[in-house]
C-alpha cells in the first residue's frame, strides 16, 4: 500500500524507500527521474552499466544499512558499491537531467527508459 506524499506524490510505504511516484514515473528523494537500462537483466545480481556508462547514468546508490523495502532491493555492483533495484531492475539517474522533473535520458540510445511503478 502506498502512503500519500506531498504535492501528488506517493512514497512506497516507508520514509526510507529510495523512490516515490511522480506523474507516473519513479523519482528519487530530490525529484530527479529514475531510469532502467534495457541491457540489464531482471533479477540478475549485476548491473551491465559500468565505467563510462555509469558516469552518464549514475546508479541510484544504496547505503550500507539499506534493506529490501517491498519491490526495492539492493544489488552489489562490480566495484563493491550498492545499488537500488525496483522489481528486479537496477535504477539509475541521468547526468543530463539538470533539474528535478527532467526526463532527458528517456529513450537515450534506444536503451534507457523511465522507471515506472
């Protein structure tokens, strides 16, 4: 069950959840759009976006104490950092989104999609 948020947003059941729903897409706590990468495999234990790719689409980082929250889970990246996933897909931001609400990364290289609930 989603808990009501502010300004038409909905948080995922806990203030600790890494994302909220805004205008039908997932955004981080700062309101920046979140993305999925078509080359990632659902429920895999790894992200396929590393190196230069991760510089353009930074992973949505999970802290050391982060734990599963409903459909959000944590995977460990090849460099040892932890990343949030949603329904098995790793979540990313786009470096080209300059302000909250931007969706510039959607469709980038025909491989990136806005993360949706």
